[in-house]
C-alpha cells in the first residue's frame, strides 16, 4: 500500500488503530536508537530514515540513501533494514540473533514482515538501528 502522505503524522493517522499503535511502537524504537545524522521523512510512500543529500549527494539515483524504513503493506507491516542488509556479516549476526529471540523470522530481501508488534524482537531492532553511524553506512553504500 503506497501512501501519498507527506508527513509521518499524516501517514500514521491514515492507518487503522491496531496498525497505528504497532507502527508507533516500532517507530519509537527506531527513533530512540537512530544515530545522529539520519533524518526521519516520508519517502517512497513510507516512513524512511535516510542520509540527507546535504550529507551525501553522490547517490546513483539522486535520492537520499535509505538506512531504514517502516511501512504498512496490504497484509502485513514491514521494517526495512537496508543498512543491516548491506553487510553480509551484520546480516548473518542479525538473523542469528533474531532466531535466538524465539520470534518467527519472516523476512524479505531487505525487510522484516510482521502482523503485530509482538512479532518483533524490539530490543534487537533497536540495537541493529543503533549499530551503524552515518559515516559507516555511507562507506558501505559507496562500495
């Protein structure tokens, strides 16, 4: 489901109450752990956490580098962890820790799908978001 919302608040207010609550909790986890230098904005029809073009303008498509994102899809919600998926080592550690949490690992190419907030290991999500500062992410993106 691609939203036309232009603010995060507008996006959340468009959601049914159960999804709004789940997305707000996951968003809070992301925002509380997000390293300095990333911006929270609406982009690509979802809440994104990205490197501003003022910080790194040399992207392949002229758009900001997306570090993470949060979206409500038709049948589930998703957390996109682009930063985590850019490094095989980080991705493997994340997957191992996720499975160890006892939560069902329902993943796509760069996203974790969930239907309820209790489906996610929020502490692991927070640690993963906090694990990569902007400079490290830019370095990985440039390779």
